[in-house]
């Protein structure tokens, strides 16, 4: 996936204002199938899979015993005992090994489908209208995190109303053999609506504006979901135990020591990963996790890990210059000035 096709700022604006097409075929896919598939996954993921019906998708986290995050994933329920899971590209091998290890002795299979699947994403205010011109099943997806099965050129594909940009749209999982012709069909269908190819740069700035975590930044093996502000996807009250549940219960009872926040700077100078965050006295109370420029705001934005006890008067240290940091609730591009 290239960083950009025609310019990150233009691609970013296209997704916010019209629509963009992403080739995210680097993502991993795995199938979990068999009589024990549901019970097995219920004990692996942090969210409550009992609330995920056939035809629905669910955001989830796989955690270590100590509560750190193995990966954040999307679980698709194809049937009562049949699940399709999207994995982060850099974690695919690790994730599949983790799943296979814990599936030992269970009556279900864990099968790596990554080499067989491509993935395209159409995102933006006009995304559904454009995608429906090529894949009619889009009109039957009533809300976010629902999906259906469609066909193109005689091959089946999964069409999901999900995405990583903060805009509406669809993600399409499809056989490699039809990836190029489907991409060309989508571009042709959306040309009059301003659909453009978008790369990794816009994908990152869009997800940061939206306040979505990126593995290795806002979540990691050393950064748990409660500290990351993802407690809504951690169901500690669900009946089934899951890996990491006890550690996260303890952390919730004792209180988190550090928390992830999103911020804006009244400046175009980007605070890059690792930039120190200071309080009024000049004491370091955190560090930047992700930083970018918001093309919509014309300001630098980012995420940071800060001490949970600090107040709102925070600054970033950019080469000796203290610049005020404004903690903001995502989506950042819609946060009041």
C-alpha cells in the first residue's frame, strides 16, 4: 500500500467530503470453524460475542494474561459456529499462532486465509452510494457493523459496513483473482462522484482525527485497553472468562495509572511519537503516541499517554519550545474550537 497516490491532504479531504478507495489487502484474515468455535472465541476476546448475531461484526481485543493487547480485531459471524476475523497486517503471524495455540484440544479449526484474500475499502459520505452501483447488497446493510455476502465476476465476497476512517462506508473481502477488476469497477462507478485512490498516509491521518487506535501506538502488549480508553469493548461482567480478564479487573479496581488522550495543538508543527508532554511546572507527565496534521483543521493533532492524575494545563516540548496541548474528545475534526 503506497503512502500516497496524489497527495495525502487531497486524499484525506476526498474521504471527508466525497469518497476514497483504499487497497488494504495487506490485512490478515483467519477463519474459525467448528462446534466449539463460539465458546473458544468467547474465551479469547474481550467483548461479549453473545451480542454478535449472524450477519453482524464486532470490534474486539485479544489480550495477554497480564492485560496487554495481543491485537485489536474485527470478528464477523458467518454462522452459529463459523467466524471470519480481520487481523492487523503486522500481527497476522503472531495472532494466528496465538489462536492456534489456544484452540488446542477444541473441536474447531483455525485456518489462515490471508494469502487467498484481498481487501478493498470505500469510505466517505458518498461511499455507500458508489459501492451499491457495483455491489447491490450494500443497500441491504441497515447499520454499521453489519455485513452480507455478494458476488462479482462469479466470485463471492464479504461486504461489511465497517471502516477505519470515521466516515461511513464498506470494507470488501474478496478473492485475489477479482481484486483488480472490482477495484477498477468501483473507480469507474465513482468517478463522477469524485472517488479517488487513497494511501497509507491519509488512512493514518483519518483514523487519528476519528480517535481510532493503531496497534503499536495507542494499544500494544504493554498498553492495556482500559488505559487506552477502550473499556467499552471490554466486558468484565460477561459470564465467560477470557484471557486477561483477571488482570483487567484488578486494574479497574485499583485505578489506571496512565491514560490515552487525543489532542490538538494551536500550531501546524507536528508533535511526533515520543515527544515529551509537560505540566505547567515543566515536569514530564507523558509522551506522544501518534502525531499528524489534520487537513480539515489545519492544525497538528495526535494522541498521548499521560499520567492519569494530571490536569488540563499540558504542553508539548518541540525542540525547547513549549506549545499548549488541548485535550479533545474525538472525532477531533468535529471538536469545538
